[in-house]
């Protein structure tokens, strides 16, 4: 699937999910509003019947207007023309609400004209549990006549719990959105892995093709019988073949090594060794010493660590090799050590092209290679720094990077030291 096609699919899928979500929200809201309006009508009808019965019992003239007034979304007041008995009111409220299947918690209070405040009342819930109510918190009403107020403190939660299929469909919708996002993440990840695999194969092809071509040319020259009369040329081409053969062996070993580390834990053959000796050994390698100016500032004391000599030497060599390859100038590398809080600190600082901040988070990922602009001659598999991080962490150490574009890079490795 091409990049453009993938983008179109993602955009259309996102728009579809957004449209379905907006439709779901609209209809859920409409259903809630209908449920709320029905609830308000039922409560108003029930309270009207309560008021009528109270007026009949007290033999008080019926009010000309509707006695029920809704002050807020969950608070109703009912006007009556005389004092109200608390027990009678509670009985009538429970009876009328039960007839209309109103199961929401409610609080009621009776307005005392003498004290000019809400008194009496109770808190009623479907579980038949009663609790004290602070009636002073009930909203005030300007009417000074006799009335009682009924408040539903949890009406929204009650209505939502009664929406049934709408709640279920909303949960299903959330699950669909979650799986859509997860699927999108997997697709993008697979797309990225596919690109990385493609780059890796291209790089590997180039890395193997170049030395093979060099060996082929050198072999054809060696087939010339006349070369026997020029021993210098014979030795030169034989050396080229040997060097290219070693290069191929290193590349194959690196790929096979990372494959082995994928399938099993790093098997370290740890022994007590001197970090400074490993640094000198890596820095004196022919491929490094011939191409860079190296300054050693080895001040750590003690410099003894418990490590796998081969792997740790490869770590240092990999960092030196990168410092040489990613450089527009004559490579100058400073290797320094220090001892801090029981840890040996190894720093490798170069004057190379540096690494942008957005790339610094990815350079330790397998197969990732930093874009190098016009440096098309820099080739590799993107395995070096991944290997470095893996080995450092296997030694219970930590590696960090400080870098700025065109100002070089500094890799710092902290390893547990050993007491002498």
C-alpha cells in the first residue's frame, strides 16, 4: 500500500469514526432530553395529585392555577393554602411516585410561614434509607404562602441508569474507537517496520556488494601472469582482498550477533579488567588510529571493572567508528574517564556532524539511521548503537548522549566500578 493510499484510508476511517461518534452523541443527548422531559411531566403530575389530595383532606379551596412550579431542573415547589402534616405529605409523595414508577432519590421540606424557613421533611431513596437533610440549602422561593419543596439530588445519574440500550451502545462505541486507534497504531508500526526492513536490505546489499566488487577486481588482476614480475602490486592486491574479506566477515558477524541477541539473553563472560587497557586497545585499532586524532584523558581511579572484554571493546570501537564516519572534517576524538559515586564514567567526544534533538531519541533503536544530508558515502545497517545500548545495559550500566548539529557528539557511559 502506497503512502498516499494509506493516508487516504486513515483520513476516511477517522472521518467515519468521527461521524458515527457525533451521531451517537446527538441521539444519546436527544434520548436523555426525552427521558428528562418525561420525568419532569411525571413528577409534575404526581405533585399535582399530592396537592389536590392535601387540599381535599384539609378542606381548603383548590387553587385556580397549577400549584406545581419547577424552579430548577431538579427542584419543584407545590403551593397549598394551609399547614401541612409531615407524615401525611411523605405518605402521599411515596404513593404517587410509586404509581408513576419514579424511583429517584428525593428530599422534601415544608415551608413554615411562622418561622419563614424550611422545616420538617426527609430524604427518601429507593433503598428505603433515610438521612437528615439540611433544608436551609433548598432554593428559596419568593412566595410567602404555605408550600412544600421536593428536590431530586441525583436525578441525572438516575436518568442515565435508566437509558438502557443507549448506555450499552455508547460502551460498544467506545470499544470500537479503542480498537480503531489500536489498529491504526499497529498499521503505522508495521508500515514503519516495513520501511526499516527495506532500508536495511538496501544497506546490507550495498555493504556486501562493494567489497565483493573490490575482491572481484583484485582477483581479475591477480589472474594476470605478468603480475608475478611486480611483487609490490601482487602484495597490494592480496592485501586489498584480505581487508575486504575481513570487512565482509565483520558485517556478517554483526548481523548474526544481533540475530542471536534477539533470540537469547546476552551471555557475558565477565572478568575483572582494566577499562583503560580496553580503551587503549580499541583506540589503537588500525581502522581507527589511521583515520582520526585521538586524545586520551584517562583520569579514573580506580579503573577496574567487571566486564566482558570482547563486548565492551566492541562498544568502544563502535562509538569510535561512528565518530569517524559521521564527520566532515579530520576526525578529532577525546576519550576521557572519571570515577564518580562508585561508577566509572567513560566519555567519547568528537567533532563530527552532531545529531538533532529529534533524532537523539531514536538512534538507539534497531535499524534506525540518522539522515546524513549529503554524506551519501556513509553506509551501515543501523545496528551499531542498538548493540552498544544492549551491551551497556547488560553490564548494568547506562548510556546517554549530548549532541548539537555541527558541534559534535558526546556519548557518556556509566559502569559500576570495582573496589580494589
